[in-house]
């Protein structure tokens, strides 16, 4: 399959004005352009006037570049950068409430231990696990504990920062993003 | 000095160079209208019959002048009536500042009388919008709104001002005229690549859109065409940038484009696209679009590059600067084979037109040519949307930039009369509106605005008693099932309607009487309506078949 048409998950980080309605503007943009949000997280930064969003999106190369370029046009958005997996650290947190009885408990506890999770709540019939890590780790843990019965769960969505000295405030207009070599949408 | 919010709004508008606002009063803008009353010597308010058409008027005001249009409406229904007008401006990148009133801040969110979340409603059709929470924000927001509307890729901005903010009083210091942001320029490495592409090309084709008007580069584009020996084609929005009688000019391309322009585009080996966005109406089937060509795309908006078609080289940045640099650096070159091919295509097109012409029939083209005799080079030519719009786009002899006032992207039927009024006020001269009986039915109430203001607008109605564009498709592709497109049973006498509004009305039924009646109508100095009966079976040709490519252009009815 054409590499450019391959649909993948990618993550975008934005610094946005911490003002009312910014989240609506971002989600409205995604709806209008037909982009699929996988997760979106937002929180204040060290500067109370600025919030940081991490958006995880499904899409091919075209959607990826449209997403970034359309976000850059929003007035309340200051910086936008794709968080490349090999140049970033990313984390997600999940709280998972599992069915619990004396037979399954040892197996669950073993899984909790292996995945380095924490038990944060316990009752005779349920236990609640807190897990932090890359999204794939959480997916893997869920696979393992699914058979025991997931009663409810809540995932935060991904947050990410770049590794090393790079940070989001740098001017990030990547000129190579505007260069293309061939016309991919023509029928041969 | 202490000023009320309403006064600050009016003072700020004057500061931004606004001389005319269009609008309609209502409960939540009484304070603003009170300020307009006080400032009427400095700021003219044009009362329209409906907020939508006030918004189109502000839009037409920009299209004819290049100055930001301004419109005022009240909360709730006043604000929602603006939406079509704002969306029209958004799709054509028209800078517009819309000011709406809203209920007082303590009533917001309680479903109060005439309360609507217009910020939420207009989010997807504005470049940005503002809700003014307190009077301290008001002046800076208006300043920023003009800055945003004008800068980069222009667009509409809405400011929602609650009644208590209009009534509050604060110290006001003028902030000065909002300037455009400094645009990023295309970097030299990319420019070098572009120049190389042009130099290497054997069959270049310059393709301009509305962005070329915004960037004010039509002259440089014509020089570029001379230097590289290339033809110029344009999109609907690029019309009027280059005079239609310019020897390099091939006309509009696309769904109803000119034959020579569309064929040349299909055969070229390089498209130099300047300020256009490859809309589906312009490209035909995108998968078969100009297969032999490389595409060089220059636009102020980086998000347009690779959005609708993938391009070989995309240049994002200030178009004015880029075109001048391009012009400086490209090799001056003759391309005789290509030049000859273009000449042949033009010849073919002329031959086709001669074949199609019928000197004994009252055709749309004959009507357009007759009306054009009474216009000068800078007369704004407005249209509504439909067949008449395409006929005007195809055959009106445009001479100067910003003389074509038409809804391209959104295709808003009902756009025309408001826009023609705005254009007449902006250009301070007579404007001409070509409309259809369908479109005219959507904005006919604005005849009252013509009557009241005496705005010199000549309304020419192509009255074919059908919704012609849809009917043309029904004829061609839907087995002639004329579902709800036949208007014979509601045929109106538009001349009489005009007279009833107090606007002189004229009727033309035959080719013979046409010149005389038009002369009579044009002799009036104020507004007139000319109702012209044309054949309901008249087609817009050429046309691209659905899903077709540029070379499949249909020029004769018999080919279908």
C-alpha cells in the first residue's frame, strides 16, 4: 500500500490561549474538516495564560498535514507541532475498575505487578487499578485483564513532550512540509 | 474621554476607515443605533430590508473597493439572518466585520428573548469571532477584528456585544488604524526551485484566482506572462484581474470555463497557480486533472497547498512579494510551439462561438453585450447565482480588477442585489446587477433599499421562468424530469413589482426592442429594474460533464 495513504495514529501538541471557547474552536475544526480525534487532552501550562493540548488523531499523510496547517490558522493557537514517536516521551493514565474475587485476585495482582500499575481502591468484589504509560502499554494491559471483567474505565488521553532540548515555543514552521515531489492523487 | 460601549464601537469603526455600515436595528442594538444617530455626519448607515442582504452589501462593498465591509444586526434572528452572508464571505475570503448585539450578560444562557449563541453558530464560517464580556475589552477587540479580517488570507470576523456592554461607560483611548500583519515571504530556496521549474517548462500556463486580486498583482502577472510567453487563465474568483481583451488572456476555466482556457490547461506541462484553491468546480475530476502538468502552487494560506490537489511545489507566503521575485528571476523566453497552439485554440473557440451565435434571437450574450455598452471600465458588475452568473462570467468584457462581484465558493442565490447596493456605495457610482428570476425572488425586498437610498443600481433580470441551472442538469442527466424547477405558474412581472416599490421598471420581450428599452432605462440616474424575457431552454455552454476532465469539455448541445 502507498505509504502516503497509510492510516496511522499521530499526535499533535499545541500551545493555545487559555481562554473560553478555544476547545470548541479546535473540536469544531476537526468536525468540519472530517478529521477523527482519537483523544484530546488540555491543561494549563507554567504560564496561566497558555494551555497545552495534545491531540491524537487517526489519518493518512494528507490528513496529518492538513490537520497541522489548519490548526495553525486558528487565531487562539500559538504553536503547533507533531510529536514524532521517536523524538518524544508520551504518557497516558487510565483508571480501570475490575471484577475481583478470591480466585482471580492472584492473577490480577500478578498482571498489576508486571505492568507496574497501582491498586488504588479495593472492595470485596472490585478493585481499581491506576496505570500510567504509553498508550500501547495500556492497550496491552487491558487485553490481559479483559477476561476478568472490566466494570468501568477512564482514560486521560495522551500527553507528550519532546525529548532533549527541543520545546514547543521554538519556531516550528517546517518548510519541507510544503515540498512535494509528485502528484499522488492522479490515476496512472 | 469617557464613552459608552456603543460610542466606542462607532468611534472605532470611524478610526478603522469605515465610512458606510449596512444593517438593521433591533432590541439589543438600540444603544448602538443611538450612537449611530449621534455620529451620522461621520458614519453613514444604510438600512437594508433584511440582515442577510445587509451582510451581502458589506461583502459587495469590499469586493468593489478592497476596503473591509461592516454590518450590524441585532441578537437572535437578526444575528442568524447574517449567517448566509457571513458564510458567503468566508468561502470567498472576503474581509468583513459583523457586529451583533446580544442580551445583557446577566441574561446570557437563560434562553432570554431573542438570545442565540451566535458565536457557536458562526464558528465554522468565520475566520474568528469574539464575545465581548466587558467594556474594557471592547476597543481592543474591534481593533483586533479588523486586523484579523484584513491580514493573511482575509475573512469575516464577528463581534457579539451584549446590551449592557454597549451601555457601560469607560475611559476611551483611540488605538489607531489596524494594520495587516507582516506576511511570511516565500524563502529563496523554494523560489529558486520555482524559477527553475518555470525555466524548464515548455508549455507554462498561468492560472490565477481571487488571491491575485487580494495581493494586488494583476499587472505583475501580465508582465510575467509576457516574459515567459505563457497564457493566463483564471478561476471564477480571479475574473476581472486581467482585462478580457488582453492578448494573453484565455478566460475562465472549470465547470463552465472557456474552451481555449480549459484545453490549454489540460495540455500544458506546468501550471503556475497563483492565489487559487483548486475548488472542485474549477478542476473537474481531480483524479484526471491536468495529467501532463506539474503544478506550482503559490498561496498565502499554507493549508491550501496539497489540500484539493497534490502539487509538485507549494509556496506559502506573501503573493505580492513572490510574484515580483518570480518576475525578476525567470528567464525571458519565447515558446513558439506553445504560442502557436494557444493561438489555434483561440481560433477554434472563436469558430465555435460563431457557430453558436444566433443574431436573430434574444440571447443572454446579446443582452450582456448591450448592457455593457453603458458601463465604463470601473463599473461594478454584480451577479446572483445560476445560469446568468455563468453567462456573465463567460462573456462580460471586464477591464479593471475588482469589477466582478459574485458569490463563487458558496454560490449564494440572493447574493446579488445586496452586493450590488454595497458595490454602488463603495465605488460611489452606478453598479449593474445581472440576476435571474429565481435569485431575484430571494432578495426582492431590497428594492425598498434601492428606493430609499436612490442607490444607482441597474437590475437586469434574465427572466426565463425556470430555475435554469438545475433545469439544465435535469435536461441532461435526469431524464428531463423538471422537478420543482418550472416557475411558469408563478411568473412575475418584475417591472410592475419594481414600480410598486417606487423604482422605475422596464420590460423587454423581443430582440428588436432591446436596445431602445435599455437606452431608456440607462438614461435614469437612480435605480432601475429591467425584466428581460429569455428562452427557458437556453444552456450554459461549454460545460464539463460530471466526473469529466478538462479535455472532455462540451461546447455544442449536440455533443451531449
